[in-house]
C-alpha cells in the first residue's frame, strides 16, 4: 500500500543559516559573453547541491545508492542486499521509474516534500513490484536495527533515454554518501557508465563496484586493466564479480562473492564509522560547492563587466543621436523659419512705427498675444485656444524626432545586439513594444507641445497681472514683440528649438530702441522664450530617454543584478568560513 503524506511544509533545517538564501531565478545571463548556457547549467547544479546539503544537515544517517546503466540488474542486487523483495525486477527495461529507498521508520520525513521539489511517497507494505514514481522518492519502511544507520536507494538508470530519469539519477548521486556502482558484461564498456566511474574517481566519493552477470572466465584483473587504459584506477578490493545466475534473487544472496561483498560493505559502513564517513563526505561536498560557486561567480562577474560596457556604449550612442537631432533642428530652423521671420519683421517695421501709440492695425496683427495678456477685451475662450493649438499642431513636422529614434534603434541592433539568436538579450531586444513606434512618438510630441502652449499662455497672464501700469503700457507699445514670440513659438513647434534666443539677438534686437520700457519688454520676452526653449528640449529629450530606458529595462531583465551578486558573494563568504 502506498500512502502519500498530506500537504505541509518541510521541517526547519538545522544549520540552514550556513547557506544564505539565494534568489536563483534572478541568476541570469544576457548572452553577451557567450556563457549563458553554462551559467544556467551551473546555477541549476549549484542550487540542487545546496538544496541537498540543506537536507543532509538534518540527517544522522548514511545514504547509499545503487547506480548504474540500463539492464545491469541494480534492482536485483538492491533487493538481495536489503534481504527484502522491494523493487520490481525483470527483463523489461527500465524497471525503476523513480528512486526507491529502504529506510528505517524513524527517518521517514514528516513533510510531503523532501528537497528540490521531490515528493515523498511512503510504502508500509512492499510487494516486490515497486517501480517508484516520477519526481518522487518512495520510502519503503522497515524497523531493522542492523540497517538503522543506512538508507539504501535503488536509482533510475544513468544512461536512460528519458532525460527525467537521468536527472533523478543525478539527484540520487548528489544525495549519496556512498555509491554502489553496478555494471555488467553488456554495459561495462559503454561510454556513459565509464564516464560516471571517472567522475567517482575525480570527486573522490566512497564507492563499491559490482560487476553483475560476469562471464565465468572473466577475472578482476582484466576489468581493472580495462578501466586503467581508460584512465580509471580501480581498486580490486572494491570490485566484486557476480556471475549470471538464473534464479537471481535466491541464488545471488547465497553466492560466495556476493556474501564477501556484503561482509565488506557492512564492515566498512559499520555504525562506528558513520561520523567519519559523513564528515568526509560533508567536507568533500562543501569543497565541491565552493568550487562550483567560485566558477559561477567568475562567469557572472564577466557578465557584469559586459553589462557596464554595454550601457556605456548605449549612452554614447544616445548622446550622438541627441546632438545630431539638435543640429538637424537648428539647420531646419535656418532653412525654413529664420529668413521668413526676418522678411516679415522688415515689412512690419518698415511700414509701422513700433514705438507709436498702438494703432488698430498693430492691434489686429498682435491680437492673439494681446488677448493672452488680458490687454484686449474679448479674450479668447478655452475652446478657441484649443482650436488654435490644434491648428498650429497640424503644421508641425515630427520627422526629425522620428528619424532620431529610428537611428537609435538601428544602431542598437547593429552595434549592441548579440549575434547569437539564442542569446537572451537578442530575444529581449526584439520583444513587442520595446521600440517606440511612430504613433507613440507623435503623441508624445503633441503632448509636450500642448503643455508648452498652456505654459506660455499662463506665463503671459501672470506677467500682465503682476507688473506696474507703466510697464504694462510699455509692453503694449512693444506688443509687436509678443507677435514675434508667437511666430517663434510656431517655429519651435515646427522643429526650431535651438535658435530662439539667437533669434531675439540677431532678428529682433535691430528693431528695438534703448528705452527702458522696451528693454524691459525685450528682457521679459527673451527670458520667456529661453524657458520655452529649455522646456521643449526637455520634452524632446524625454522621448529619446524613454527609448533608451526601454532598452536598459530589456537588458536588466536578462542580466544578474548587483543585489543578486551581493547575495552570492555573501554565500561564498559563509562557505569559506566553514571547516
């Protein structure tokens, strides 16, 4: 009967504070360095190792696993060592679909989650048909004192065609303090099992090798020599040759070679040796974790350097695009507006005396700014002002700003996008709504222009309300300058933002006298148009800046943050303090 634990949370872990929490989902790579696949794999492997280390800190038991290739007879040997028919055996492959553990009742977890999301399945009455379950560890319960210090696991095949089975076998290996590696006449020369043995040697893990279904004429020396030629030093006293026996379960248990293995196994793994073996494996695991973390940090630090370089290059591109936009608008003002304003002003000033008392024709010429000033009855209504703004907006040319944003986008893809289409940043830069489209840009420009128009109108009203009658009359007598301001405003909306103040000096000044009232009007108007220029430049910059920030946001989504790096470095420091 199989009983699953009810929903719950894992019990508190002893010494969990030794391993600071790490935001694993935030360990990311842009792909700029070409190491994004390695970073992902190393982060996942390190996360799994730390999760297992957390779990094993709560245990006072040795974990021993049967690991090997498909069809080598792991489950048969597992059943014989446990002296219990537990795992399913047979000629069908693979028989083990999930790890099956033979565990003392006191070591059964109370939670339904063991570690790394693996579920706990409790089996109180084994019936020799247990295959295990995917993403679960099946605990077959016993109360034997002779096995109270050892948890024995039958793992899925390391060379399984099913990737999930291989992943579970890897998890069991990481959990194991001791490995019982099972091979056979058909499998011992295969590539994957051979590489697994090399890993055992490299990581200096405690192991035993069971050569199952051995040919009667094959000797230990032949097997030792075979592996030595493949750079694996196999100790003969850790190798047992189990012959092919037709009545597997009963015959194997009574075979002299298997009995010798069992005696050696329980002698080496006697309870008195448990602390020494566990401490050795703990130190080995910590060394492995430190090495893995250091390698991951080196890769991520390289990514961070690439990130800083990328943002610096982006800033340079944006700066050039912005300066080119300002220069283009200056040239457009020169070509399209400045000469027209000069010509219009000469006509006006040749025909009329700007210092004369206001005449009806001057009043009509400057009716719009005068109404804004509140100096003429019949001020424009809000509706009229809005209509006037719409009329002016319809004459606006947004091409310079559209061209600037388009140039920025082209340079990003040509200079800052990874060449590898699988790189996370490559995909992130090409997500929908990252690039500002023409409708968005035009709407932003229109919004900025409307804000400027209302600001200008409010400024006129405040100026008229807050000055003395003498100066108000002076502004009225120089009211043609307000008309010129509006002409300049239209030039601004058309793209000439950088020469407003220059226009005052090169175009307006020759028509001004040096009277104090006129100079006051000139000063006020120059100040207003200077502010107008700064506000409009700021508004246009926000459009360029918004596009820049969208790209930076894309990059931040696929790169490791400073906070995550700090968390990893804190974990490194804590691990270095452990003995």
